[in-house]
């Protein structure tokens, strides 16, 4: 595993997704250029902070978005896109995003960051 990026102590990090980030609203997968994408991704990240007992102040900005990708996992379609994001959050929360990925289905390999 590579070392985490430097600079988390500033409370701001730029992450590039290694694999598509999955974000969903009302049963529909969202892409970075969809209207609800940032709101749903931010909600997901704040929920993780709450679950970990960490400060849940999170701001997310999409800097670049990759193409739409479709993947089938365990017989179910997953739709997402890679993205480069600027995330503002507590340093320990940034570290947890780096270590565990962001978005849905991280345990299936989606939303992993570099």
C-alpha cells in the first residue's frame, strides 16, 4: 500500500479516484455532472464521519470527472465515474477517506483514492 498523501493536517486534500465513485439517489446512480451528485456524496461522507465519531464538517468540490463506467458486481449493475476531488474536512476524517474509499460499495473496490 502506498503512503498517504501529505498535507491532511491542513484540513484540505485533493484525491483522485482509482476506481469509479458510486453515488446514488432514489435508486439512480449519479455522475459528477448530475445536479444531486455533490449533495449526496457530501451526505455519504458526513454519515461516515458520524459513524466513526469524527467531526462531520465536510465540503467537496469536483475538479475533474472521468467518463461514465458500468460494472457488474454479484449480478447487479453499478454505474459511476472516476473524479478528482478537493475535500475539506478534519485531518483524521481525510485519512479515513484515503484508507477506506468514498461513495458506495467501497468494499467491492469502488471509490478507492490516491
